[in-house]
């Protein structure tokens, strides 16, 4: 794998290229390539997660001097969640450089999101060790800080049910209700279908392995259906 291409993409040159390689190395890859003398990225991910949290906390603390701790915590959680940082990783093309087992390489959807998010945190850890805190902070700022205004304005820091209820009460003067429409599967692997209503109108339905998960999906679909 030619990581110099990725270095050009992010505009940085590593002093220790092994750190960059490690950041992209999934545990499964080493399980299939036991002769390779290298580490997987989980320790770097652990370090990068801490650096990411500190950088984002420092940024939000300065950006919102009048917001209470609870709001800042919610903003931070939305900014650094798996979806947000995996999107940042995807924009950087990190998927092209992942070192995965043949099995993991076939994964898509949520499983790949998690792998990308972990690699993004590992990359931050590698940057911190190789280039120092200021470079890691600047990298995080470029990749993530622009998302903040939209997260706050669109209330993406709230879960979908809370967001939908607040907006529905504000715009329609109604509180959403949820109704179980159906369930299927054995007890250990149930699938639930839940509808969300405003008054008598059913706006959307969601599915999930729990009623709560189905309600969250229904609320998200209702937000999209209403353009909220």
C-alpha cells in the first residue's frame, strides 16, 4: 500500500510512516497475515479518541461561552459519533487504504462505518505521536469543525424522537404518538414495526430489533417526510 498518496491528500508527511500504516491496520488483517511484524490500530484508536475528545471539547467551550455543560456534551457527542467521523474518513478516501481481512473487506453499511470511524481515531492518534498536539488539533478542525453550526441549528444533537417531538409541537401544535404495527421472528431475534402519528395521520413507519429502535427510525423518517 502506497501511503504517500494519502499523505499528499492530507498535506502532511509522517516522520515515522509505520505509525500511519498502523493506523490503517485492522486486527483481522494481522490474523490473516501472522508473519507480518506490525501492530493493529486499536491502541492508536484509544489514544486518538482521547485527543479528539479534548480538541472538540476545547473548541466547543470557546465557541459557546453561554451554553451549559449538558448542551456542550450533547453537541460533542453528535460531532464525534460514528456517523460523523466515518463521513469525514470517507471524504478523505480512507476506505481505499484500509488493511482488512478478506472477510472484513466485504462488510458494508454500519460495520464498515465503525471500521472507518475507528481508523479515523487511530489516524488522529498517529498524528499526535508523529507531529504533536497542534497538528492533530488543526487536522481535526479542518475535518470536523465545519459540521458544528448545522448540528446545532438542525438539532442533530438530539435523538430523532426528541427532535421530532420538539419540532412537531412547535410547528403543528401536536405531540407525536407511536403505535406498534407488527412484529415477527423468534423471541431471540424479534423485528418490530412501529408507526408514528400526528393526530390521526400516520407519517412514517420504522423497523428495529426493539420497539425503541423502531420508534427512532420512524421519527427520523417522519422528519424527512415533513422536511424538518
